[in-house]
C-alpha cells in the first residue's frame, strides 16, 4: 500500500516538473528577448553616432560581400 502511494506521488511530481520548467523557460525567453532588443537598439544608436565621425575622418565605405 505504501509503495503504491509513493509511486503515485513520484509520478505526480514528475508530471508537475515539466510544466514548471516550461513556465520558467518562457519567462527567461521573454527576458532574454527584451535584453537582446535593448542591446540592438543601443548598438544602432552607437553606429548612428559614430558613422558621421568615420566619414569626417575620410574613411571610405567598404562594400560588404
């Protein structure tokens, strides 16, 4: 009787873990996505700021292949 209860409890616990991990993963993915978008915006701003300085210094554009 006890082993049956333990087995049932273990199965219930195993079934609950993936649901919790999925929720945590989606929160982590959203956070990573926000941080990535923020970094992308910061880099665009840096490029926009540096581009005129680069051109003023006489550097020519190098075509991307």
